[in-house]
C-alpha cells in the first residue's frame, strides 16, 4: 500500500479502523504499524474529526414548515399545452365557442392532411396539362357580355 492510497482511504472513511473497508482494513493497519507518515496522517485526521464534532449545528425552528408552506413559482407550460389551453379553455365563461368551431374544422384538417399525402392518381405529368396556361389565357380573352341580353 502506498501513502496516497492510504490517504484516500482515510479521507473517505475517516480515522476509525471500524469504518474502513473490510478487505483493506488489515493492510491499512499493517501500513500504519510500519510507516511514521501514516501514523502522523491518521493523528491529524483524528484531530480534525474531533474539532468538527465540536461544531454545533444551528437550530432552525419551523424550517420544515416554512419550506413546505411556501408557494411554488408558476409552472411554464410547453408550447403544445399552451396551444391546447388557448384552443380549449378550461371552463371559462364566454370562451366555450372554440370547441364547436374546432370540431367543425376537424374534417377540413383531416381532408387537407389526407390530400397532401395521397394524390389518388392525379398528377401533373400527363399531356393534358401541357398547355394549361395557354387555355387560361384564351378563356380570359373571351367576351361573355353578349349572352347577357
């Protein structure tokens, strides 16, 4: 065992041999018996522990009650939760009209989503769409006023 290993054990477990790991206890005791620096280190650690045990912990009356009674800060909602709260307000008078409007828009939204994902065989690759711009231009030049009278 080296002095560094022994120092780590002393700093981690303290100066009492009863708190040291069982597998290292005998090696530590042999190291203390053979090494003056180890004895000095354990004496200093023991003095430090004695001084720390003399320090009194201040009492905080009603600390637990104060901590438990304090108000928590308002919780920040996620963006989706904010949108749903705006769209579907929770029992606020005068704001319930959103629910029927949202229900009425659901088929429209569903149709748009389905229409974007599937084209059902309709494409712009056919020859029929080759002169589409020209046909619109010709239709715009027709005079439709003669059939009105």
